[in-house]
């Protein structure tokens, strides 16, 4: 897992998945407990773009996921995410996916706005 942190991992939206096949990325979405496989090895990450991205984990979940989740993993040829790390994100305020996706889009359109060091 240390190689995951050796290089920058861009945040992307679901529409950007095809451009990042074979690369490590970070995505944010919601998980409905009904969209977790029975063995806990995969789940669907629902993005604001109404696209469900399948996430396959290296090891089964050891906790119940619901609501907002951040996943870092590698994009495969079918634009699924092989999850390496996931984090539950808790907040008392509703998350604004529209603003988040606009920010991610701006970061990619104007890469000098935010640089990874």
C-alpha cells in the first residue's frame, strides 16, 4: 500500500474514469447498504452524476458503509475501481455534490490552480 502514496492521486468524477484507466485515483460518492455484495468484497459507489461505479476491495469490508465514502484505488478497463483504501466521511451538513464536481472539473481544466507536491 505504500506505493499508493508515492505519487499524487487525482480526485476525479465518474465521467473522468475512462481517462484514468490503470491509474490510482480518489473518488467520492454515497453507498447504500443494499448495494454492498453479500460477502463484503464489493459495493456500488453512487456519484452525483447518477453513475454507479463498482468498487472491488482487496479485502472484505469489516464495517457497514452508508452515506458518504471516499475511495482510492486503480481504475480498470471497465471503468470500475479496484479499491485499495476507503474512508467513511461524516458530516452534519448535507454534502453538495454539484459544487464538489465543479471544483474537481476546474482542477482538471486548470491544473496550475492546484498542484500536488
